[in-house]
């Protein structure tokens, strides 16, 4: 199982970026997929999650109505569309997967995933 993020970069406040995360080794397994971020000196926090089977999504309040998580299962790719970016969105962004099927509801909780990508940097100025 491998996750590889891309799409990070530098953007001015109010701009947009779309992050991608290519999943390999997943097959058609059910999973809770999520995006997390970590700013320097801060703890990792959940941004958004999507149930790979149902498509149900959840968002942290700080990104609701600005970020959209989506997936293309034909391409085994997870996306995070980020609009109206703010300087406080600056962080390393990670995609992650929980394949345990232990939790009944898919939420972006950092203690849950068992697979992580290497991260992609987003800087908003």
C-alpha cells in the first residue's frame, strides 16, 4: 500500500490549489481516506475525510465551504480542492488511509490512519 501526494505549492491569499494523492496497492478495499495538515510547531490536524465505499464526507470547521475532498476510484486518486486559501492554511498536507474498518464513521482523526503519504507543502502568503 502506497500513497503519493502532489499539487502543493505557493499561492497568494484567496487563490486555489488542488492536491492529488495516488493510491497503489489498495485494489477495491474499503477505506476511510483523509487529508491532514501540520504547520511548524503545531500538531497534525484533520482537514477532511471521505468514505471510499459510500462517498460520505466530513470536514473540519476551519475549511468547510472552502475545501472539497473527492475521489476518482477509476484512477485510484484522492483529491483536495482548496479555494479561498488563507495564510493560516500554510502547512504540510498529507493524505492517509485507514483500512482497519474498525470505526463506523469515517472522520479525519489523526490517530486512525495506518498508511500515510510523504506530504506536500502548501504555502499561502
